[in-house]
């Protein structure tokens, strides 16, 4: 389960030759989770099989972004748009997570009984979303019934800061890949 995970990595949209070795390094050490989030042109079953095999070395968790092909036998991470469209938790027995940017989305994640959420953007402004900061992250994470992970400008060195602000660990793209 997600309870023992401190690091959630998210693949970049575009697949490149250096990504697989970076994923292999990411999986070294303690159990981690990886959200596979690729654009349609980068998505390949061959790549997915390689990543799944790498994850087995330390029993890490693979989670599929709701933008990518998923089945009822997969761990799923919902985009905030997919979260708000969801009516019920579809895949009992599997991990369900979501991206959240505000209290309304966190309320929906609670309603769906998500196992974890990524709250963003914490340290950088992203698109139309203004950075939240650690104080707001703590407030939002306390309103979620599961594990919360900060996203957006956080680095591995921010793990202790996250834990001190009710986070369960950290999540990121560029900090890992």
C-alpha cells in the first residue's frame, strides 16, 4: 500500500532514452511509487513492461495516470478534471490517488475514498494555479482523510519540511527525472 511510501515520482510527458535509467535509479533503496503519465505518442506497452519489471526489485508501486490507458486491475491516479467527473471509486482493492489544487477537489477525493492525494503547486506558480506555500499545504492536507504529498517545486531535501507540515512524503517530476 501507499502507507510506507515517502517518494512519489511522476514520469515526464515525453519518453526519451535517458528516462529508463533514471527510473531504475529512482527505484533504488526504499519502496517508492511511480505515476506513469505519458503523452499518447510516448506511451508503449514495451516501456510499461520494462518499468513494471524495474519496480519489482524493491516492491515499488506503479500507478497509471487517468490520461493513459488503464484497466480495472490497475492503480489509478486521477487528474483533477477526472477526479471531479468521477462518481465512485471504481477499482476496489487497488490504489486510487488524485491531483488536488483546492478544498473542493480534496472534498471530492474524500468522497471517493482516495488513498492519497498530490496537493499542488506548493512552491512554484504553475499555469493558472498560484503557489500555495507550506502553511496552506498543511491546512489542505489536514482536511484529507488519507496521505497527502506536496507537488510543485519540492525537492528531495524538502522531505522533512513536508513531514512537519502533515505531508506523508514528497512527489515530483523534475526532482526525480
